[in-house]
């Protein structure tokens, strides 16, 4: 019984270590990739809105 339990325990430890869990390094990589986009996107939206408004205003006059 002890041998069976030890084999099962060692297999479970191997499985837990081999699983790809979301860790702090993955979080930092995501932040490095998403942070520039979160900063630039509002600026782009403001630019698109101002451009559309200016085209509509100058086309009507």
C-alpha cells in the first residue's frame, strides 16, 4: 500500500509542476504588452472624433 501511495504521490507532484500556471512573470509580460496599447488607444479615439467633427463642420460650410 505504501509503494502505491508513493508512486501516486510522485506522479501527482510531477503533474502539478508540469502544468502551465499563470505566474508573476506572465502577468508582467502581459502588462508590458498591454500598457502601451491602453495609453495610445484613448489618444487615437480622440483623434478620430476630432477628425470626424472637423470634416463634418468644414464640409457643411
